[in-house]
C-alpha cells in the first residue's frame, strides 16, 4: 500500500497519526482564500510537486510506495502478469491565472510540450499514463470519476477484474486535490464545507450534533491487489483481503443522499453478498462519515437497517474526522486506514465527536482507539449525484 | 450478449464519412425531464447523455419496470467543458491593473459564480441525470476521458452481465467539445482537431437476452502506455471523420449498425494507448 495524506506521507506515518488522533486541518497555506466562507483545509505537507496539479505528484508517490512494498525497490510488474491500474481521479485542474495570461495582449502559448500540456488545464489522467509506463502495465487503466465514491469504486473494480479472471495484479486507488481557488470556491458556493475558521482542527465532526459541513482534504492512496495463487507463487504475504464490492444509484437528488439511505443500503447489501457473508459477520464499519448535515443521518439509517439488532454493537468510525474529505481519493485512503486497523486489531477513533447527533446514533468509537479483533470491515463511500460504493475488507 | 439498440445525438446529417453541413448539435432535453426544475443543474454534457440514453432505451422496447435495479449505467465522459461566458466572468473579476490578482479572484470572482456552475462542472453528473430521469437504480461506472474508456466501460458491463449482476446495461459515451476549454485541449493533441470537433453522445443497450441489432462475440483489450508529454499518438481503426472524442468508437459502430454496414471485427489503436478488438455477429 502507499499513501500521501494530510497527516502523513506514507502508510506508516498515516497509521501512527490515526491512532494518536491527529487532525490534518489548518489555515490555508497554498493560496490566499481572501473572503471565501471557508478559509482552511486539510493540506498535504512536505511533498514537492513538479506538476502544478499536485494530485499527479501525490499519485506517483503513493503508487511507488505501494509497488515497493509489493515487489521490492525498483521492481516493475512481473513480466507475464496481466496488470492494470484502477484509479479514482479528481477534476482537471483549471488555472484562472493562465486564463488571464492567455487574454493578455502579446501572449504567446508555451512551446515546450510539458508546459503546453499543463497550461490552462491539466488533464487528470496524466498520472495514469505516467504510472502505467513506469510500472509496465499491460491492461487498459480503469478510470473512475464517481467523485466521493471514486476511490472505493476503483478498488472494487480492481477486485472484480481479478475475480473475473481478466487481471492478475491491479494497482488500485485514487488521487485528488481540490484545494485550489476553483475547487474550494465551487464547494463554498454550494455551502458544502465547514466554516469553522477559528478552529480548523475541530471542524471535521462526523456524526456530531454541531457538525456544519466537511473539511476539504487532499492526497492519494494506492493498494496492490493480487490474485491469491499469483501472490503465493512468488512468496508474497497478504496484508488483508478485499472480499466483496457493491455499488448503486440513488436516482434521487443531484446533491442530497436519499434521506432513508435506500441506495446506500442496496450497495452495502450487494457488497456483503459479493463477499458471501451476512450482516451478522460484519466486525466494524469505516463510514463515509463526512460531517455534512445530510450525509451522516442518511448513512446512519442505512447502517442501522443493514445491521438490525447489532446496530448498537458494531463499532463505527470515520477517518475523515482526521484527514478531511479527500473526494476521489477518500475511499482509497480510508481503505488503507481500515486495513491498518485490521492488522493492529484496533479501530482508530472518530475525533471531534463530542455529542452524537440525535439522528446519528451508532456505536461510535470516540476518545481512545478501540482494541477489538476485526474479521470483516465494511467501507462505505457515497458520492454527489447519489453514487454509492461499498467494499468488504477482511483479514488476510 | 446482444446489442438490443443504440441511440445517439450529434449534428444533423452525422455520418461515418465526411463532415455534416453544420457541426452544431441541436439539443432539446425538456420533454425527457422527470422534473423540469432539474434542467438548471444540467450542463450540455448531461443533456447529451440523457438524450442518447433515452433514445437507446426507447429503441430497445424495454419498459421502465424492466430497468430499475436490474440495469447498470456505464458511461465515459469527455474532458471538462467550460463555456465562454463563464470564462469571461472569471477573467473579468480576477484582474487588477491588467494582471491576475489572487485577491480579486478569491474575493470577487468565485463569489460571483453561479452556484449551479459547481454541479455543471462535476464530471459524474451525466450518470445522475440518466439514472434520475430513466429511474435506474442499479450499478454504475463513470469513466473519463479518452476513446479507450468507452471500451473499458463496455468490458466492465459485459462482465457484470455475464456474472448475472444485471440483465441490461446502458453503455455509452458523451463529450461536449465545442467550448473554449475543450477546444484548447484538442488543439494541443492534434492541431486542427478542434475544427472537426462535435458535441455528441452515443449509448448502447446491451442485454443478456432478446433480439437486437447485433451480438457481441468478444471484446479483447490491450494497453500500450504512452508518454503524455511526448508526440501525440494518432488513432488507428474505424472511426469517424468528425472528431468525436470518447464517443468515437461507440458512434462508429452505432452508425454502421443503423446503415446495415456492420463489420464483423473492429480493431482500434487509440490515442490513450488502449487497443481493442470488438467482434460482432449480425442479429438473428
């Protein structure tokens, strides 16, 4: 696995910070937010990017860490393996600065091909081609732009490609950064992010009674998924298993989830069926848990409907409470968090959850990490436009 | 698997060979909307996708009840479009003494943006509008931006159908290219391409059973990673004379089916590095 996040630029750093309950949010440094209603975010720290679109650098770095762990330093995909990339991608980066430059009298477009390909807007799939070439992938990349569900969809599609027998190895994950004037400005216009400017570290408050929106984050996460016999043949050890996947459409509202969580429930049930397990076998839930007024109660309803009588027993947490909402990378990084919890036999807490909202009643992990064996963890991701994706992550 | 039907929208007179007299695509989505108020959230790409998918579903003869949760939507979407008036607004409110001003941009330009523009910029919105207006609540896959991504979407759909996840799949591609930002992107890939660019969408209804236009015997995909900063790769294989972006392969096959000129085998090498061989059999 590989990760670049607001609380650590490797899986090890991320894991350490999660169990210490560290928030990655702070006042914006990348640009001056002026009088935008939200003037803070969860930014990645200390990663230099040769690309103006930093999510490209995040993706390459996370993919390299994952490949190094799976195959050793400097290794590519094994020559005879059928290998693919499955990635959730964020929006193209659009530069208003370049727009102004392009309309200035005497402007000459850049001649250098690198500069031309990143002037005005940068295609988001650039990083896929760079990764594909570096690691000699030989199957087409599966690109997912299902917004907040994209990272989970990418992992699910990778899992399914291996299960269907069309791939041996899939580098699956996501990358995103909308921490730029257009991205944050756009979200502010629809009043989606928190405006807790005086206390960014406490602003991401999933399921809390005083939550007021999500905290915009950025980063990347990648996992090397490998068919079991293929891994065994080369003596590779598994960290965990992806054992099921489901997705569904709400067909309800352009911006709001179905209030009863109906679509989310269908996706969760499909993921369990795909894994061949029932709700009574779920050990924990890594929630979508954005901290928005509408997601958290709808997700709560769906989880309660799924778990039935066990709804007050199965622990639930939200990684977004610490790293913010990584949009297209969220599902991937949160899956890595869930895997690290499985391996450590404990769940990180949901920070900033001081008073559970009346309509968000679940068994929330608060305060200290919860020591508990975790056999099957359900990971939820729900995107704008009612796109719901869920995977089941199991012990190795 | 059967291609029950296809549907598309593009310039009038669009054919496989040559350019139509006008490259503009007339769009009227109003009659298809479940809720007329949702039109304000729709970008051109959303409207194109809905019209093409609706036409394909109508032509298939499938009723709404047959779709619902037994259908998946698999769409490939083109690069981010941005219309001139919106660019003008951003530009005019971001300059100070003739130069870009971060202060003005964050204080004025973004505050002046229509909030609905946020939804119009989200590339996954075509899937929402299709699912909402056609009442489809099964699964989805939404990809971007090259012609090869329509074929990976088709591959995913075929595997889902074979596995029995769904009975029907709406597989399509949509691209709004006649706007300032996408034209800029096209020109850096192939100078002159923007002059042939069209706004198009094409959708196929693929099913596990039923009679239809053709059967898909096989789809084989490969990949040759390309250097995104190197010389652009020119696509090879049966495509159209117009530049149809991600919808190119889908539209070519659909137009061939409509004119009974279907090939048994389509082989492509595409700009995004995807290679594909699609084998079809004629309808019974």
